């Protein structure tokens, strides 16, 4: 996990070194979230094999791409139990990409909505608890057979919105509020990338070597 306060300290130190005006705490939080989403999009954009809602199933499972999975591990939610509501399994609000649907002890296969009735009418491919199927539906998923009351979803969630929260010391000076702040969920290897993105939004272009040196100096100060 990357501390948003550490990122802010380095960003503001870089601004001072470059004689560039620092942004307000609220603006910093906004730019930090933009960097957060940009970093997420960089890795998610390369996932062409994930199943996206409303689209055909992928040829490959996301789990086959170990590098991508490793980068996105903080955002993978495994086997979250979802109960049926009015014959529909509602999807979590934070879901971005759906990986697997487990019904009972079996993985359900996705089928296009316009093909569901043909499966239900089939004497050969009728869905059973041993061979469940699912499809997109308004507000969630429909899973067959209807006797299935709960499912387990594994999916990629959206990143939490980061925030550098603060209180005003003496009514004027912003002071870091660790209790209400929200850190980046990324691993430590993403810190420099996030800092570079934030500085870029502020109109500052910093060489990697210079940024790494500054980051090391700030970490040594913190310790």
C-alpha cells in the first residue's frame, strides 16, 4: 500500500525544488485520484481476456496472465457470496470486470441472453446444478437452474478514491489527518509512477533518476 501522505510530501518537495506553486490539499487529492485511475487504466487496458458485462466470454482466463494478476492483486475480490433477490443476483457496486461465477460447487458458464430459452427448452443442454449457466440481466445476473439461491463472484473492483484528509491547525494550516485519509491500494513499486503522474498534471516533468533520489530522501526523513 502506498501512503498518500508520503506521496504528497514528495510532490510538494518537488514543487518547492522546481519553484513551482503547490496546489491546495483538496486539489492534490483530486489529482491523486486522477493518477490512481490512470494507473488502474494502464493495467486494466491490457486485459483483453477478462469478461466484461454485456460482452462475450473471453478465450482465456485472467488467472493465466500472472504478471497482470500480480499488479492488480489489490483489486481482485475472491469468491464474494451474493444472495438472490427477486430471481436476480445483484452485482457489487464496485465491480469492473467479472472473472468467475461459482454456483454451488461448480463454475457457471456465461450464455447470451437471447440463447437462454433454448437452453431451458433443451433436453440435452438443460442447465443443472452440475452444469449451471448465467447471463446478464437488469440489475445483475440470472443464474440457472432457478434452484440456485446463492453464488460466489470473483471480480476486479474499481480502486478506492484516495484522499489526503486534513484538519486546520490554528484555523489556517492544513495538518494531515491519518484517520480520515484514504491511501493508494497499489503496491510500493507503483509509488514513483503515481508521483510522476501527479506532477505531470501539475505541469512538472521530472527525470526518473531525480525523482527516485528525491523519494529516497523523503523516506529517510520520515524514518
